[in-house]
C-alpha cells in the first residue's frame, strides 16, 4: 500500500509532509471526520511512511519493499501498535490501555508505547474508535499524552470528536477529514469493489450509491450491497409519504415498521434496518432537490429539503454510533414532520 492508494485527502498528506520536513511532527494527532472516509487508511499509511527505511524526513514516502514496510503490511512491525473497539463491546475499556488488573501498568498500549523503538526511528500507536473511550480509559491515556516518549507518536481516530474528552482533545493536534467529493467517491467505490472481487456496479447504481453515501466509502459500499440485495426498493413508498403536504410522523413510522419489524430483536439487524429506512428517505430528498416539480408538495422550499438531508445524515450517524435505533428513528420521523410542514402564507401574512 502506498500514498497512491489513498483517494482524496491530499491537503492532509501535504500537511504531514511539511511538518516532517521542518522537524515539527507532533507527538499526538486526532484524526476526525465522518465514518468511512479514509481516516484509518490515512493513519496506517502515515505510520508506514514514518517507519519506512527508505523514507526521509524531507519526503515521507513509502517504498513498499523494505523490511519495515513489509512488516507494517503484515501487521507484525514491533514499533507499530494498534487498538480499537473490542468485538462485542460498545466502549474502549481501560484494559486496552493499562492491561488486566493483575498486570496493571506492566502491559497495555500505554506501557508498550513508552518503550524505546525496537528498530530505531519512531514508536507509533494508532487508536481507532477514540470517541468510544470511557472515563477510565480516557484518564489512563491522558497520562501518556502528558508525558509522551521522546520518539513516540500517538494517532487517535474519531468520527465524533465531541465524544472525546476536552483534556485529550486539547493535547492533540486535530486534523479534520472532509467528506469525499462525488468523483473521488465514485472512483473509490469502483476501486474497492474490484479489489474485493465484486461485480462493478453500472453507472445508475454507482450514482445512486454516491448520492446516498454522504461522502463515505463505507456507507457507499453498504448502499451498493443493499441495491444488489433489493433492500432499497421501498424508497418509492417512502417518497409518496414524504411528498404529502402535512404528512405525519406516524405515517412514516408505519412504513418504517414494515421494514424494522423484520429485524427482530437482533441489535445488528435493527441497525441495518434503521439505515435502510434512513437511506430510503435520503434518496427521496436527493430526487426532490434534483427535480422539485416531480411531487405535489410545492409548499416546501429547497432550503427545507437541504435541512432534511442533514436530518437523514444525523440519523444515520446516530445509528452508526450505536444509539438506540427505535429512539433514533422516532426522533428522525418527528424532525422530518417539523421540517416538512407546509409554509403557505395567508393573505394576512403576506400583507
């Protein structure tokens, strides 16, 4: 993997190149931005570039051939540490950082990061899901941030930086990653699909995925899969409800329940069903903005439809963050009802 494999985010790449060439790399960075836009890929490429034996501080490139690069690619480099949300957990527990109670302070990421680099150069730790740290794990990491090792670099990744406590945010250089532009996103979706051995989507499906993905490769791939399985075919039904002047949240909830009820009690299935509902609504608003004359609800302004898109994106983010799916959907339905209420003015209002 090399920098050429990264689609978009050229500004962030250049920022790190300049910091390295000037000898001003920080000891801690917080990479932020919506889920699935390439923050994790960027972090691993940055780590590989800094550990590459053929890289220099003036030009942190990746050779992909030296022993260090091969170790990073195989996940065996002794100076690259990684941590993320354990399977089945909703929070990053303190044990990830300081070890089990029996060996507290003698194992865990904070202990390992404090050791001297085994191959010279840097000792780098990448913490994914940093916005899922609880109070105990945040406080454990804080000491490492306050007393970093001389050659250590800590890279935190968070989709929602507001969930990272202020004392940690203030000790990191925050680097924001914007959503991928449509042309970059389309390229990324085709590239990843091909790498995974999947069938390349036709242009109509690809465009539909780009429209619904909110600049996220992960979400775009999910949409493509749902299009293949037929899960998004109910979008027209949602559109008919959303096009009614003065529609009620209860109408949308009834349509959503027809999909949500199939998920049963399995949490993962509920989240998938919730995203299908939100994406179906999102598709309607994209169509409406593209052709506002195709439905009879002329009382809703273009700005309201843009607000409705934001409402869809926020609902998807809440579901992605493992908030209660039924509660997220109830809030979503209510917010859409408030946004799409008719705005006709009476004669008295106009005067």
